[in-house]
């Protein structure tokens, strides 16, 4: 299996893991801050176990190897998570979704400026199509936007694009320690607003499942897959989590999405499939 194909599969799996967020937030009846706190604790604990098993006595060396980029990944990833939550709380769903879909453009620009990585015209074109699909999905939720909410969403998008580029910059080094730190840092940031001791045993079990399967696995697969594909393509694959998240909530809770949401989601999926098909055709073509 080629590195590009492996990276693609890992990032699709990462987007699938992240896409279950809506399912879990509807399933677990706790406030958002407490949800984020326990998600970070359980996700970070899962990633810490992965680091211990992966490094086997070389943990400190692995942490030092991530360097300044690792510290920046940890901080930016945690900041992006908190910005996203607050953007959804005080802004509009439509604006946040559209700004989130712009991450591939930010990633492509940063990768060119920082890494000298030029993206193919085809990938940029399919990114435009995916952006249009996200805009259509957001149509039913469009209301009067708020500047602060949009600003937080923009901060989230820029932060995540920079995370992708920094992981690619250190692609010879495992960045799992960095994403592990970001999970714990997220819990630390939201701790003053959370009520971690106010959850029942059943809720704690669901929170553990949420933290490991959605947050921990999502970050782990992101750290493994990002170095293997271009920054813009990696970010484009991440956009999959929005239509997939709509699908899981529809199937689990019978929340019928609007027709425009279905059409927009289909366009996003078609754009990603088209980009991956073109990438496979190009990589398999004879020299």
C-alpha cells in the first residue's frame, strides 16, 4: 500500500471518528463544558497509553523530538476546540460550517508559504466544490450572523490549518505526544466552567466511550495520516465529518435533515471522491 493511500484511509477514518460528536452530544445529557472536560481527560488518557506502548521507555525523548512544532500543535489544537465550541454557542451554525469548510484553503496557503508545498489544481478545484456543498448544507440554518462568533470560527479554522501544516513539517517524527497534550490542555482550559463531579456512573461510561472513540481515535488517526498526504487534501478529507455527522444523527435519532442539507452533503462527498479518484489515477499512471 502506498503512503498516500494509507494516509488517505487514516484521515477518512479520523473524519469518521470526529463525525460521531453530534451523536454523543445528543446521547449524553450533560452541559457542554463538562462534556469537553471528560472528553479531553479520557481522550488524553487513551493517547497517553498509546505513547507509552509506542515509545517503550523513550517517552521523554519522543516528547523532546516533537520540538517547538509539537508545543504549537498541542496549544493550537486545544484552542481550536474551545473556539469551535464557543463559535457554535454565540455565532450561527451556518457561518461556522462555511468557515470550517475553508480550512483546506488556509492549509494550502500555509503549506505553500511554510513548506513550499504546491497543491494540484484538481485538488483546489474539488475543494471549491466541497466549499459550495458546505454552503448549501448551511442554507437551512442561515440567520443573522454575529461578528464574534465568526471571528472565533475563523480562529478555529486558521488554528487547525496550521496544526495540519506543522504535523507535515515534522513528518519524520511521531506527533502523538503533541496531540495527547492537546487533549489534556483542552480539559484544563474548560475545567473552571465544568462540573466534572456532577455526572452519574452511566454518564461517565458514555463519556469514556466518547473521549476514546471520538476524540482520542480522531486525534490519533489525524497524527498518523496527516504526514502522508498534502495539507490541502488532508483538510479536504476532514470536511467529511460534517455530512457524516448529519447521517449518524439522522439514523440514530430520526432527525430528518433538510433537503438542502442532503444535497450539500452529497456534493461534499462527490468532491472528495472525485479528488481521491484523480489522485489514484495520477499515482497509478505509468511514468
